[in-house]
């Protein structure tokens, strides 16, 4: 019974929050690169989307963080499918090794959600948790005026992102 109650409670909470979103909510974003051994010594392209100012956070203590694990069989996207920042979340999306989107690209070779992709997701999660730095030596806390809650990090996975996220959490 408890295993069913928790997901239902989570769904109810998301619905309740979504009904309170104002239509004029907005967000800001920053594109960075983080080093990762998943790339063979290069960097991953990462986008951080966050509420534009601390006043936009729906959580009094700051902004919880969501790492977006993209679905499909392509090397990811820097755009997370959903208005999560409007809920007060900071969203971290990324391109798997070998992926590109416009002028942004991750080094390395895409291995179709294999070992390199799992290592890439590990490094992105560590960055979201404040335990990894970008190529300029900044942590996620260094980039924004508001408080990002590196102790409150979750993963939202679309379709084929689920197995990649599960494998990452299992291995690391």
C-alpha cells in the first residue's frame, strides 16, 4: 500500500502546483561546459534553466534542481520538455557525448545510451549536486544570485531517458 501511496501523493502535488502557475512566469538560462571522462578528455554541453530571480522561486529555501534525462535514441537536447522552471525548479539539461544543438556540442562519440552516456549523466548529476565544476571552475551555486538547493536534486526522465537514469543511479 505504501509503494502506491507515494507516487499518488507526488502526482497530486504536481497537479496542485501546476494549477497555481501564473501565466507570466519566466526563466533564464546559461549554457556551460563541464569536463567529463565520458568524452575522452573533452567537455559536455550543459544548459541550466532557472527562475529568473530569487523572488520567482516557489520554495522559500531556494530552487530544487531537476536533471533532465532526454528520451529517444538521439544524443539528447539542451531543451527540457516541460515548464519546470515555472514550478520554481532549476533544470539541468545536457547533450550526451557526440551530441550537438545549434552552436553547442559535447565532445566525444555518442554510444547510443551506453557506458559513455551513463558516465556523462553521472557527471551532470554531480555538477547539479555542487560536487563538480564547469570548465571555468564554477559550481552551480556560483552561477546564480538565488539559492539552488544542491541537496535537493531529482531526475526527470523521458522515455528512453529512464533506463539511462536508472543505470546511472545503479552504477554510481
